[in-house]
C-alpha cells in the first residue's frame, strides 16, 4: 500500500529565506478590494447565520468604509478551505493519543476537496498530501521525532507559503501547545506573516493552561509550567489576531470542539471594501460592527497594505 507522501522542509531555514517567499495572501496597494472574514456569535456563543450586508459597518483606521462585496456562509463563491497543522514534537508527547484522536476526527469532518493543506512539525516541517486516506494520521505520527523540538513559528510561515491562492475564507486548525523550541523564525516574524494573510486560526490544544483557563493568581512553579503558560499566551494571540478562537477541550469534548470550529467556519461572512488611500503602505486597523443587539463579531484586527512596486 502506498503511504501518503510527505515533503520534509528543514526547520532551520533562515528567516529571510522563508519570509521572503511569502507572496500569497497579501493585500498589495493596487488590489481593488480588501476581503475580511467575520464570525458573528450570539450571547450564548453560537454562530449567527441570518445577517445581511446592511447589518455590517466597517471602519479602517477610524474612518468608515462602505461594504462593497458581501458573502454569507452558504455562498458557493465564498466556500471555505481548511488546513490542519499538527504538532508532533516532544513537548506534546504526554498528549499524543489525544492529538492523534483530534487529528483523525478533524480529517473525518473535512471533505478532501476542501483540505488546503495537512502539515506536521517537530524539528522538521512535513507537508502531507491533503487528499490522503485514513492512514494519513498514522503515518504522520510514525514520522515524528521522539523528544523532537517544536518549530511552531517555522510551521506557521511554511503553511502560509504552501496555501496558494487561498479561498476567501481560509481556516487553519492548529493542534499544538503553543511552545516554540528550535525555529530560527521568531514569534514576531510569524505574526507579521500572519498579518499579511487571509487565514483565520483556530488553536485546539490539550493540557495547556491558557490565559482563558488558568485560575487567576496561580503561581508558576517551574520552567515547564511557565513554558506552557507562554505557549497558551501565543495561541490566544494567534486566534485574536486572525479572528479565530482557542479551544481547550476536556476528555470527551474533543468532537464537540471540532464541531464548534467547523460550525463557525460554515457560518462566517466575507466583507469586501476598498481601502482608503490605497497608495500608502503600512498596517491598517479594522473595526467592524454589527447592527444587531446581543451579538459579537470576531475578525482580524488589522491588515497590511504592501508598497506599490516601481517600474
């Protein structure tokens, strides 16, 4: 039986090489419209499905911008693609069984035609055939390095490079504890690459005390606990930056968390607007409001206009 093929990319590649190749999913200044994915939830946290273009307002750097394009979750023109990034490093070895189960259940629920990318990482980053069959997760875990490092930052940037021509709604589900050990790409460099993407990140993590779940005032007793807390901070930052949400399921709640992620993805909205002063490069802050009581939108907090090429 032929195994799913994985392309192994060295995690020690220098940051300029990786970041220099990140040309997809950016908003150059000469692009007519900017597209933003928005998730709207009600006061119980459930996705809101029945909004229209007239329900949304957008401000860019505090100045209103009219919504010129609109697509709801069931619009084929804005159909989502979903990528899966799986941490197989030594730092998650205690939770390997849970990680394996989560990866299996996610792939079961994502049609092969909607899979943009399947990637695993430890010391190295491995890109797998996205349309592979049920043996994919088994082969992924068999390829892992025992007690391997965690090239999370490299994996994030590599994933952005690999997803060519992303759909208007592009989602990455990240199975990880949020630690990075071994990347030559820094957190800030990974964050900057994400600001230039359309991707929404949903971290799903086991056994990590995130800022959302750690009891207030809990003292950090050792290096390992501090590292996990820092990892949780980073996962939360990734989700907030891109408009996603962190999931920390207890035993038995993994499938419920996966269903919640995919339910949100199916209910998202895509808004298109023309940027103000498109010739000016740099970061632009976004504020999106929904004209309906008791609902809350989630979306990326900023996007980047690239310098116009000369010549």
